[in-house]
């Protein structure tokens, strides 16, 4: 389980530290641009390092030059936590980057098998680059962080008919591959599928049954032809039979994916990720309430709580703008992010608010956040 994350010079985070309580369900709230998505990104990169080299992750728009706070020449992200309920093993994993100009020594990977196992990944823009990954870190570090999904579900991907030749299809972080994943669950993990269906029915009461039916899918196939002894590759569009989602409604209607409401599709996508057998231990969700009615938002969090309780290693961190969602949480589950005048992020947990004890008697958590907003996080701070 992840207990703490520290971000140093990561986008708007100059020095942010988030300490998670033991609930394994944590919300990030704050105004637009306060740095919520950035926290999820920082964690997602760390999880990617468990099976990928740093050079494969930190390039293009994720190059250190873009994710390091403007004007700074070094950046680091450090996560720590523990694994195991009875025999607790503490761990810490981090990546950091220093610009060539300030870099001292050669980047190294360190693994110190002492009481608190640590694992660092350093990478830099060097004359002789050495890039590393967390793939050699102890299993419990990798299990804590491995394949964390940073979900940015898009309705268009969820509704698209899809084809998969994988034995265990898995919905992707952008929502593609939903129908084959559901089809697999329906056939091979029947209990999970039934549970998923019950949960969707609670969030969207009009739904009676989730179905999957055959549908045409256009796929791009890479082809090679020989011309004058030279191989030339080209892409060919091919129409094959895949699958799409259909919902049977209480009204008797059978609604194909493209006609299903956006909120319903997003809720179905989220539940499919959380209920699939290959579900990762750490699930990162951005703007979790997308498209959901207040009642449905409350029900979604109730369902999240149940899923977390049923799965010992599962932890969900999500960003939200909704007081209805916050209402379903305790103050220690809510991390409030705020920007200083210079645009840097500061963060405090809602239970650090000086009036929290009074608020517990009189207000719901959502009302407390709504009333106090974010400015209190900066109280007594000197701007950078
Ligand atoms: N290299 C950088 N240096 C400093 N600040 C940066 C850098 N890159 C991005 N930012 C800033 O970091 C902030 C990132 O905000 P982020 O997307 O995490 O906000 P958010 O809380 O998710 O907002 P929203 O609610 O709108 O989704 C933005 O203000 C952006 O301008
Ligand atoms: Mg965001």
C-alpha cells in the first residue's frame, strides 16, 4: 500500500507531500490547475518504471525538460509504503532527474536491502546516457505500483466496437477494448460479471442487463509487398467481426453502445477496470464523477468502498470537483490542493483544517469543503 508521495519540482509541485490514510480510497480536490492530475501522472510514471526503462517513459511531452518546474534544473518523485498485513515490509521508490549542467556523478540505481528497502531510478541527459528502471526492484515494490492504471476514459473509445485476440482482454487506460473485456468476464469470471452488473444497476437504475454483441470493426493491418526486390510496407484497412456493448433496459429497450448515455458508459468503464481479474493494485482516476448525476456519484463511491473492502491490496486515488463525492468520504480521505500566488501547489488533508472537530459535529464533509474552499491550505505560508 502506498502511504506517501513526495513531488519535488514536478510541474506546479515545488515540494508537495501527500500522506494517505489507511482507507485505500483517497480524493484530490482543488481548483482547476491546482495540480491534481499532475499527482496522478507522477505516480503513473513511477508505476510504468516497474516494467519499462526510464528512456521509454520520459520522452516527448514527458521529457524531464517539460515535467520539471519551469526554471528548475532537477526533479524528483518519491513514493513510499508497505506490503503485507502481518509481516509488514516497508518500501520506498523514486525517480529523479538533474540537468546536465548541475548533475554530479553518474546516475545510479541503488537498492539498499536494509529495514526500509529503497530503490532509485536516476536518469539524465548525459553524454553517455544511462537509463534504468524499477524492473529489478523487489516483488512487493513492483506489486504495489505495477500496472497502476491512470484512467482517462473517453466515451468515444468505450462505445467503439472492438476486436481482441488476447486470451484475457483488458480494457485500456483510455477506455478502448471495453466490449471484449466484458465478453471475457461474462464467459470466464461469471461471478465478477454478475457483481459488476449489480453495481452498474445501483449507479444507473434504468439498466437491467449488460450485453455484448457481434459488430463490424475496422482494423489497420501492416502489409509488406516486394517491388523490384525491395520490401515496401503499407497499411491496409480491413473489416473484421468484433464486439460492442449493448444494454437491456428496464423499459424493455435494447440499446447499442453508441446510443447509451455518456455517464452510463463511463460508470460501466470504471467498474469493468475495477472488477476485472487482472485489475492492478493501484488505480488512478482523473475527474471521477464525469457525467454522473449527484445520486449516481454517491452510489459510485459506495460501490468503490465495497470493492476496496473486498480487495485487500487495492487502493484508489482519484481527482474530483464534486461535493457529492466528497460527502461520502471522511476528512482524512480528502486532500485539498491550492496554488500560491506564484502558481505553486500546496496541499493539506481536510482533517488538518483547524476547525475539523467542530465541522464533524455540524457539517457533512462535502459541505465543509464547500464552505472552506482551498485558501486555508495557504494560511501562514510565505509565497515562493
Ligand atoms: N513544467 C512546468 N512548470 C511549472 N508548472 C507547470 C509545468 N507544466 C505544467 N505546469 C502547471 O501545472 C499545473 C498542472 O495542473 P493539473 O493539470 O495537474 O491541474 P488539475 O488540478 O488537474 O486541474 P483541472 O481541475 O483543471 O483538471 C498547471 O497550472 C500548469 O500550468
Ligand atoms: Mg486535471
